[in-house]
C-alpha cells in the first residue's frame, strides 16, 4: 500500500499548482392562464439566447465564446449523466465534424440509464440533507431506485410531485415515502419543505410571525400545514429488519378531546372529586379511566407538591411537545397562551386556493398536489426551472434558488418566464427542460472570470461549479477502472462512518446541500486529507501491480503519450503546451519513471479542476 510523507505531499502540492493552468474563478397569487402551446426545445433555446444576449449588449458586456468540445463534453456528461466522459468518448467527439454533434450527445445522455441515477441522487440530497429525522436514511436506496425509474421513464414533474406528497406504505418498499418519512410526518416540517422544494418559497419564516420580508402571513403557513395533520409515520411491529410505514389516521380527534377535557376540567371534578375539596387524588381516581395516566399528570401539573391536582393546575399544565402529531385536525398555536390548543385551521394553499371541508388525509394531500401543480400556479414551474438552470449554469435567476416569490426580483425575468411557460406547455417534461437548457449558447459558453458588470448581468460565461460527492466518487472509480472503492475505515469523521458502503461513506464526507449557492460551497480539511492520503486511493496509485496506472505505464512507453493519456483519463482533456512542458521536465528529473507517473496521477486527482465542473 502506497503512502506519502508530509514532505513529499508538500512537493506534490507544489507540482500540482504548476501543472494545472486552467483558472477556476468563483464569483464571490394564482391567476387564470390560457393553455400554452408546446414549444420545441431548439426554438426556445434560441429565444432564451436572444433575450440574454440582448441584455448583455445593453450592458456593454461581450459574452464568452463557446467552450471547446472537450470542456462541453465533460460539462454536459456530468450534468446529465453524473459521470466523466471516457477517453474514447472525448477523442471521438473531437474528431466528429457533424454540425449537430452537441445536440446528438445531449440526446444520447438523456436516453442513458445514468441520467436517471444522476438526478435521483441529486433529489436524494435535496430531501435527506434537511431531514428532521436521520432514521430517514433507512430508505435512501429505495428512494434512489424509485426516483431513477421515474426519471428514466420520463414521468412528469407533476406526477413525481404528486407521488411524493400522497405516498403511503412501508418505507422499505415504497421509495416515494421519502419526503414524508424524512420529516416524521410532522405537518409544520412538511409544509416548510413542500413550499421550499416545489414552489421555491421559504414560507417557514412565517411559522411564528408574519414573514419579515415577504407578504406571507403567519396564518398562510399554518393553512398549508393543515393539509398534513392526518398523515403518520409509525414503526411496523415485529419487523425484521426494522422498518416504518406512512399511514393515514382519519379517526376522531380523541387526543384533542382529552386535552380539552383537561383544559376545561369541570366534568372531571363533578365525576371524581368525591369529597368536593377541589382536589383530585390518586385514591379518588382509582378504578376510573383517569387512573392509568394520573401519576404522569401529577408529575406534569402538581405545582404545590401535594400529590393532588386542582382545576387551576390542570388548566395551566403545559401541553407536551409535538401535540400536533397526535391530532387529526390542525391547530395553529396561540403564542400568547402556550397551554391552549390553539385555533383549528382548515387547509388553504397560501397563494389563494382553499380546500373543500370534510376531506380525509389522502384527499387533503391529493388536493394539495393538484393546487401545487396546476397550470394556473406559476411558482411550480418557476421553482424547478430556476433550480435546474442554476444546477447547470452555476447560478439561477433567483438566488438562493429556494427563496423566490412575488417580493423577490429575478434577473432576466423574461427568460425565466419563457422557460417556465415552455416547461408547463411541455407537460412538465424534465427531459424537455434539460434538453432546452443544454442546447442554449448560455450553457455552452466558455468559462471566464466574471467582470464587475456581469455580477448584475450574469450568464455571459459559464461558472465553475463544485461536483456533488457522488459525482466525484463516480469519477474516481472511472479513473481507476473499478466498479467501487474499498470502504476506508481509517477516517475519524463521523459523517463518513454513518454509511457502510464506500459510496455512502464518500458521499457523507463530500456531499453538500444542492440548494446552497456555489459561492458558499467550500472544501474542508477532512476532504483534502482523504484525497491526499486515503489508503483506498493510494492503494490504486501504484505501478507495480494490476492497476490502471500500471496499464498506462506499459501501453504508453513514451512520456509525452503517457502524460496525455493521464490528462484525458482524469480531466477529460489533453494538457496545454505549458502543462506538457512542465510534466516532461518533471519526468526527466525523477529518479524513476513509475514515481513520476504516480505523482502526476496523484496531482491531477487532487486538483481543483478534478472536483469541478468546468
């Protein structure tokens, strides 16, 4: 097993900085609508480019030229399939003189199985990284499998959203239960995440008070939460392995009746206060329905320590936390009186649509999904268009991508409107959206450092974006020519240890919330140490055994050819003239050619370019 000393690591880092010449610069209400006609992807892509370039021209900004074939292929392969292009794919694409070759490769990637896997893992991170219950990791694999199938069968975003909101059943069998399971069926948490993910609106800021920066009132938040009080997550008894299920609880509100009885205890005292002294004791409630829970009541409500309960003590007893989880109606808490049940709230979508009364749990959730995905609701399309555009270009029309709304201002509002209307007219077709975005010149532009003017008028050039953890893992396995990596038990990072598979461990260490702005994403020391010193990686860097690097050493006896192959393998491009010169000089100075090959591969793997979508 290969190891690197601190001195050698420092030397290699210096070498890494010299060999990589590519700069990576980061910038610090419903209204009735007429039915939209479906627009072709190429037609809308051209319209988008015309609008963006018109605004750039007004601002005096010259857009960057289109990216090279190498850069475009690497970018679009990561975006659509979550992997690097192979060396042969890079070479063949460069040799292809067909005018429509970029459009053709987009189509091939959208048809690949990898497309569904890549975006299923993206949505896994969106849902699970903000889970309120880490037990939700239990059905991660089921969710990814389910979501992969939905995406590869090109189910509409409307269908996927509806399935996530109306799911029920065993979480180990039904991957669509992920969102509800991740938040324990809690109405407030589900309201917050439903609004954030599917509408791009942070309405949870109105949970305890009116929204400080938007028009949403406190009641708006709780009316959304009122769609979820009858959904439950409960353990499946005697299950092996242990599992949970999402179920509907539509029976009468027994818990609420009990709480109301405690808050208005006159009936209890008439029935059980035998000596009429205004106190209930253990002896008085023996052999009654109160006997079983009386001791617990005393522990919560007995303020004077006499082991008896007065009417005032019962009335002032604080409610247990999360009482909402036991009720089949939704109560908005009374902030002035935490001991009260609060006000019963009926479900209303905060952008203006009220649900009928008398609906059971599933009916409420079905109505909500219809409200959300209605063509009359512009925020449903705008949210997903803004999210997908940002994921592919490094920045959205609204930033952060999940904080949009009527009080926010978008850059290029005409472009966003055109894309959202086209997406709606497509039947919420996600492949249509991916195809449209990737065919724009805005997407295909070369990466450049941003000027001051581009901060206000973006999309003149492509922004470098950090690869997600699972994409980096896939890229590493491609470089080494293996299907998986050995799980590295040496790391002390708890997040890394949480998952037993090597991919799961790696993703835990390298993952980040995909809703985070790119300029807020930074690496950390554990990540750097893993890439530099991991036994799992260093074990495959040797040339004295059956490794990919050993094969390159044998197949490419000339240093120049070996260097070019390593660049193609790791960065999907050939080295620049300057990089090639530096590397050849390094090979000549090295005591052993094998050592130089190992150092070069190590350096390329530890470059910022390797973990960045350029």
